[in-house]
C-alpha cells in the first residue's frame, strides 16, 4: 500500500518537531528593530544658566595677582579673556570682535550670527536676513569697550585700576602674547583634573620652579634652588 507525501513528512523525525511548533511571524519585529532614528533638534534647558560668572571671577583674580592656578580647560579659556582685556584698552576702530561680546561673555560664531539675524517678510514668507551692525563713532566705540571691560571684571574698582594703571603701560611695546599658560604635569592614573598656571608675562613675581617630570606614570622631582631668604633661615 503506497503512503502519501503528507504521511511521509509527518513520520519523519526531522520534520515532526518543526510542524508541531507554532509559526511566529517576525516581519514586524525586524522592521521595528531596523528603524532609523530621525535627527532631533537639541533642547536647551531653560533652568540652567549656559554661562556663569566663574570665568569673570578668574579674570578679576588674574588681574589682581598676575598669576593663579586653575584647571587646564579654564586656563585656556582664561587666556582668551586676558588677551582681550589688554586689546580692548588699545583699540579705537570697531573690529568684528566687539559683536562677539555680550554682557562680558565671548559669544560663539553661531550666537554672534543669530545676534545679527532678523526676520523679514519677503514675498509673503518669513526669511532670515543678516543685518550689518550700525556704524558708531570712535568715542561711542571706546565707551562700549569700557563697558564690556567693566562687565568682564565685574566692576571691581581695584582690578580696573590695576588694568589701566599697571598692565596697559607694561605692555605698551608688546603686540600680543600677554598671558602665558603653564600646564602642570600629572600622572597617568589620576583622580583629579589637569591643572595649569595662568599668568601675565613680565610680572614681578618669582619664576615658577621646575615642575616634576612624569616617568612611567610616577612623579620624578628635582632639587630646588633656595632663595636668599630661605638660605639665611636655614643657616641661622
């Protein structure tokens, strides 16, 4: 007696287990897993200040004491502010960097572009048009620079007096490089951020001693030369 094809398939042990298992379609699952995420616009938190007065307080400390120690990230940022403070006391014609300042903070390229961008109705459509800044006289420009300088230094009279009376005459014959950043060595496996010294060049402070070197992830120090006062104290 001949056996049918279906009876032959059902008697086979290989196909018996496959036929008993329920069929689960996986088309929707694969489609949802391979779905691409659309690009989204970054959301700005309205409850968090984008900029704080901490960088301004560092500027006040740098002008007062000529040398401070902070993190390397803030040191690089502070160098830009320190260079700008000296340059703002010299300029008499408006360069583009005046429009990169707002309330004593340095703006980014995008923020400065948005500051000069206005919306106008052209052919019954709103279009963004970049407007040129208004021309100001030399006196008005100097007054704006003085206002921005006071905003950077938080209107600290001691810092403003030292800036105009000591720092500006000191760099009268210098065209740039007013601030120097000296990174502090750090081991490989560190638990603290990278630090650095920030100072105005040609100051009256003693020079920074030789910093230790990092060899194989550890500090290697060097003997320091004693000053005259320290030598007298040790000999007495």
